[in-house]
């Protein structure tokens, strides 16, 4: 597959070539004191000029010709996504190997064919420049779901407005079937946890009140309540994933964190929750995600402490290597090393897994924000959790 090549020959190179071609004649002219203007000389001078123009226009003297070849052919051919180049009549000009394998046709045989006749399911799709959409196509593996995007292919030449002239369009197809299936599966499972399981647990709680043994009744109620809380946390996790898919907005971190601290002070009057922050610290981010993540950290610090009057310190400040930092410090027993290791490896197994989804909840939220999450030890006991956020648009 051949892509456009941008000239990498400088004016200095062109001058050197021209000087090299004309030097014998210039020296001869100066040495003889007369003109050197026979037909052969003029022809060679014209040839040299044309050669210099060609060198300047096309990168025949590029420093890395083999790398240029690899970049334009081998890399594109090896891509696991489908790349098809079409003209303005939607006829295929070129296609990579992946396209041929997926649509059961040699790339050479595709050339000149309407893309709709090669790609089954593309009829009616918007193939205008910058278009992007989801679509279902028939492939050698059956019907698959794709996300496609269309980009203009420039000629490399500039018009009167100093803008490159588009000569074709590159259509890139990415197979998203597995990803969308995973998303649907998680959505369904989340719904089951949130609704079906919760409803059944409400029934369990109702029946638990009829048990005479107070210890047994309390155990059932505590376990059922914990499971209901787990379902609520799963719903919140889904909410923050959804909230972070849009464009970032201007968020005052101080305002958001102050609201969380006030909420937990009212919920647990015995707790000592302090807040250290500037008057304002605004960054582009996602308000809902930040609020849920900080709430989870404060709630975790209050829930897992062994003290009757737990102490939690929340700090918001400008970071040294980040736009902002949010730090939650507690005096509890600390986060077990196994929990941290599971998060660091970003995977769970039947033998190595966390005790809940609280830390995963925080990790997912910070990842969606494009930030960093670190854990440290408090002196003499407890945990310091630090979130670093950066001033970019995290929306996708």
C-alpha cells in the first residue's frame, strides 16, 4: 500500500546539486573569459536544472529510503485494522492485507471496484471526510461490528490558499465486536446485581426479622446489607464510567471536595474530618467522577478504621508535576499489601483477588480522569492515598 510522501530535501541540498552540475561550465567560463554556449553545454545545463527541480520536488535524496519504504508499505500492510483508500466516486484505489483477509478478496482485485460491492453492509453509510460511525459488516468470520472513520488523503501540493488538495479518502475499520459484547455483558450483570439481587436481599431482610435468635438475625442482616451496598457500589461504578465519556468541563476541585467533606461530617458526627485547600483550584475534568472517587476514599477511611472517633485528613493542592493533587490520609489499619498488588497488576484470579470493589472503583475513576493513583504509609499508622490530575481534556 503506497502512501503520500512528503519532501525532505532542503534548499541547501538543491543548491549543492545545481552547483555540482554547473560548476564545470562556470569554471570554464571564468577561465577562458568567454562564453561556453554550444548545444551540448546548453543541453547539460537544462538537464541539470531539471534534475535539481526533481530533487527538490521529490525526496530522491532522502536520508532513510528503506525506512521510508517500510513506513509506507510494510507497517500499513501489517496493521490489524482494515485500511481502504477510495476515490471521490467511492471506488477502491488501494487496500491493505487485513482488508483482503477479512473480506475474502485479494487487495489487487479490489482496486477499481466500488467499496460497497466489496464491503457487505456498507450501503448507505456516510463516507464523507471526517465521518465516523458504528456499523455491522459481513466478513469471513460472520457478521461483525466495526467502528469506522474517514480521513482525507492530501496530494501534498498546496493550492492558492496554502492548503493541501485532497485526492482521496482513507477509510479505517476497527473491529469492536468483542469490546461491545463485553460492555453489554457488564451492563446486564450490573443490572442483575442492582435489581434482581437487591430485590431478593430485601426479601431475606424481611424474613430475618422473624428469626428469634438475635445473633443469627444480626448476622443475616449484616451480610444482606453488605451485599446491597456492593450492588449500589457497582451502580456507582457504572455511573462514573458513563459520566467520563463526554467532554471535560471546568471543575473547581475545592468546591467538589468541600461538598464531600460536609456530607460525611454530617453523616458521622463522631468522625474528625479536616480539609486543607486553597480558595479555588479549577481544572478541566469531570465533576461527577471526582466526587464519587473522593467519596469512596473518605467512606473507606471511615469504615475500615478501628477507632470510635476516626480521623481523616483531606488535602487539595497544586501539584509539583501535575495540575492538582487530592490526598486522603487516615489513621486506620492500612491497605493490605495483597490489595495493592492486585491493583498494581490490574488483574484478579481465583487465588489472588481483592476483598471488594472499593479500590477498583477508585482506580477505574482515576484512570478515566487520566490521572495517577498512589498509596503511601501514614505515620505511625494508616494510609495516604494521592490522586494526581492533569489539565487536559479527559473526555473520549
